[in-house]
C-alpha cells in the first residue's frame, strides 16, 4: 500500500526509484514486486552491444531497445530488458510506455545476482506475454539458451548454443543467424 492508502503499482514504484541517487552504470528493474539493482559489467555490456549490432543488420534502430521499461504479465513485473526487438508498427501507449504485446525478441545477459530471475520468473512472464524468442546469454556457462514456442508460462523448445557457435534464429520471427564467437566469458 502507498502512503495515501492506494494500491502499490509499478508506476509508483518506478517513480520512487527514479528519485534515488542510483550510481551511473547501475540498472534496476522490478520482478514480481521485488526491486533488483545490478551494476553492468564490461563483459555484460559487450554481449549486449554485440547482439544489438547484429540485430541492426535487419532491424531499424527504433525497433531495437535496451534497458527500456516494459511491463509484463504477472504481479508487478516491470523489466528493463538487456535487448528487445519491437514488432513493426509498434507504438508507445498514451502513458509513454511500450506494450509487451509488441515484443518479438528478448535477450538477457546473466548477472550472478539476478540469474535466478532470468531463468525463472522473467522467463515465465515472457512466455505468458507470448514473446516468440527469448535468449539468455550466460557468460558463466559460456552458452546461450534459446527459448521458442511459448505456451502458458513456459516455452516448449529450448536450444543450447555454446559461445563460439552460431545461434540460428532463421526459423523464427528474428530471421537471422547471430554469431557468439566474440561473447566474453566470466
């Protein structure tokens, strides 16, 4: 509950967070009503930039997003996804946000402190939102997990791709093969 007795919402939570003196390079998101802060490591940033650069060979800049809040199904899920591709023609809502219904690709790069979210509640929320392709790049395992065919709160297909091998997404809405040979390991 808020001080005024109203219901706690993602908007109220984000407004409060945006007023905090958060160190540069630290990102925050809300997963199932819990607030997570994580500093961005250089290797984390390198993987994100590599994915974005490869996606840009097909997608216009305005369709590729990084660290932009999008609210997803479930209890208080406001994610700042590492990489998001919006559908063609996606437009912001009257409130200035993006709709999860317009997301066609998500990539998250694992951080030790928040990995459980990426493999658990965030994966479930992306599946519930029917995001067609969800990729987890895990520098600790040295591989990517590619999830496709959302059904309910899970994906029916998981493909594991070792760093150094190609990630073939040509049979998905992405329609590209992403290379992982330059993804750093932690």
